[in-house]
C-alpha cells in the first residue's frame, strides 16, 4: 500500500489545494516555485517574485500554483515544505 502513495522520485506540491506533481532535484539553494509556464514549457524561476507568479497565473500561463517551496534534506530524504515568499536561499 505504501508503494502506491510514494513513488520513487515523485513528489507532490505541499499546498493541499494544488498537489501538482513536482520533480525537482535542484537542491542547490533549497528554494523553488511550484509549477511551470505553459507558454514556454519551462519550470518557474526558483526565485520568481510573488508579483510575477500571480501575473502569470492571471494570464493563464501557469500550470501549478506558483507558490514557494522549500526543499530540506532530512535523514537522506528530501522534504518539500510550504514556505514564505520572503524566504530566499535556505542554506
Ligand atoms: Zn537560490
Ligand atoms: Zn503547487
């Protein structure tokens, strides 16, 4: 049963009203944004401002919620946590 809710390398957005599948292995700074641009098919800039993210959403060019996610390495597992817009590099 536990295999079903935890596929290898697949994680879901920590915001309950989003739950977009995310696959982010960029632990360089520990902060990212949920989602990707549907116009360029690129992931969001991990430091995108709230203003820019909400603008993309209004324009219908955002898949996902665009909110900030903090990645933390705990006991060899990467945790994806909700975090504040003001949070920059987590290191
Ligand atoms: Zn950074
Ligand atoms: Zn999301």
